[in-house]
């Protein structure tokens, strides 16, 4: 019996061929954090470089172990710090630019939120050879929130590395999902960790051997921080903490005064403000509502700063929190990008698939998600504006048109955005001295 006519057989073969190729294409085009959505703004596109990624370990010796401070006495310990480094790399055409990152959800100090391992993909090549033919690249140091990890913003770290930066994200010991510890460690160590890692990476760039040798321009550095990371990077950049933070810190840490050296009134603080740092990006910086800064201490911030906030931020606060920092930093050329109706999660990767599983603590999803925004959309917008801001201040690119915008994006389309796409955003800008 004849099962197929010639015409039917051709149709069946064609369908199978189309299906196979469609599946292959879908597999090849699996969405990876940071990939551009159809409405992604212009500068969110990845840059010209293929990138590599490596993990490095450092130890900052003889640091105050504030979690063991008692009666005003501060014991010392050697503080381990793990970092992830993304960098322009030599990657041959036959090597797929894809990496698997290992992460966890949950919190090691919350029995209701056990640690749950998960993995996700990135567009980089593990341990690839660095590109050495284009000279030294500006350095970016990235600091996560509490709790968080060095892998919390891979959509941004990968994107920036592809545009010719050395990007270093820190796992802040005692402040990650894996080793969550009481808050005084985070209050004290954020700015100290950032300064230490900046110096370590600068030394590696100057070394005669090693994969970063000759490709790090540490004299041209920017800091990127989210939440408690924002609290840290602003302090490193010149916004010394207020004296009020010393009182709060002491009440939480057995009378320790170790944080005094990071206050604007301490005689040694100004000497730590590093002129290698040329710009700061602060996503939802925490602390203003808790007295971390006052009008006088904010005057110490004098370098260009790009703030990002949600108008409904219920962690860092908006009007009396992030916007108040922006308003008070009168000596800095500064911007404030606001996602209207967003809360605190204006910086991280999208929620992992594992966070959608039934029975998990709600916070596993809301560690990443926004109630009124698509996180992938936020990611693309962040890539666009951070590229413009850092490009202006570290690479001297003519990107001013992407930042000098009408205040309300609903009133007039913003430069770099596709038609009908620039809605729900606000941009404020103030020059130093205003």
C-alpha cells in the first residue's frame, strides 16, 4: 500500500526540516540575562569585544572582626574576598560565548529560607585569554546589596566588559546569600572592601605576569553599587558618613567605634578619598533615612555621580532617601534616573526560574522582581544609561545627548529610545554647585 504521494512526502520532509531548524534556532537564541528586548534603548546593545570571565580570591589581613567586638574591644582577623572579573578577551569564532554561573537563593541565617542552588547562563568564556592588543581598559568595581553576591548584576557586568572595561564584582564576606551575618559587618566593611579590591586589581595590572598585566587602567576607575553597595561606593567616593552612624554602629556592635575612620569628621578620612575614581553609579543607595549622611558629609562627594531609584522604594526610601542624597550632593555633577512606581529592585538580574516554584518563600522571587516593571526591561534601560554615563566620564565619548533629556519621559520621547518606548521614567540633572 502506498503511504505517501510524492507531493505529501515533500511536505512531510519540509515540515520536519523546518521544525528541526526552528528548534535549533530557539536553542541558539535562548534568552540570557542582559540580552536586548525588541524595545531596548540604543546603547544597551553589547559592544565590540568578546569577553572572558575569571574568579579570583584575595585576603585582606588584620581587619576588625566587628562580629566579635565586645566592650569596645575590636579583635582582628584575615578577611577573605572572592571576586568575579569580566574582561575583553581573544575568543575564536568557533568558541561559543556562553558560561554557566553557580548561584544560590535563600539566606544562610534564616531557617525559613534554606539555601537553594541554581545556575544561569551568561555570555562570556570562562578563563579566556585576555585581549592585550588594545592597551589598558578602564576599571569598574561593582558592589552588591545585602544580601547579594558578585553575580547579582551579570546583565550589566558582561555588557560593560564587552564595551572595553575591566569589570570586577565583589562577594562581600558576611553579606552574601551563602554567609549572611549580622549587619555591623556590612556597615563597616563595604567601603573598606572596595578600596582593598581596587588596590589589588591595580597591582595585578602593573605586575609583569598574570592575566591582567598591562590591561587595567586603574587611574581611570568608576564604582558601581546597589543598595548597601551604593552606601559603600558613595563613602569611598567622598561622602564620608555622619557622626550619627557611629552611634548606630556602636549600639549594634558591642560599643565598637571602628567605623569612625569612615566618617567625614575623622581627620584620616579625606586621605582615603582616591583620585583614581572618576565616576560613581549608585543604584538605590541605602542609608540616608537612617542618618548615614547629613548635609555636611554629602558635600564631600565631588565626582560625577549617576543615581538610579524607584519612586516607591520601601527599603532605601525615595524622597527622604535616594532623592535626598541626590539633592544634598551639591558639589557633584549628578543625575537621578527614577523608575516611576518601582520599588527597590532597580538593579539586579531578572528573577531566576527556580524562584517561581510553588512553596518557596515569597522573598526568593521579590529579591529580584518589581511589581510594576519587567526586570528585563529595567536591565536594558540600565545598560543604556550606564553606558552613556561611564562612556562620557571614562572614555570621553560624546554621549551627552543621551543624558540631557526632558525631565518626564512621558512628555517628549527620549533620545536613544524607540518610538512609544520612553514612558514611566524621570531624569533629573544638577551641575556641581547647584
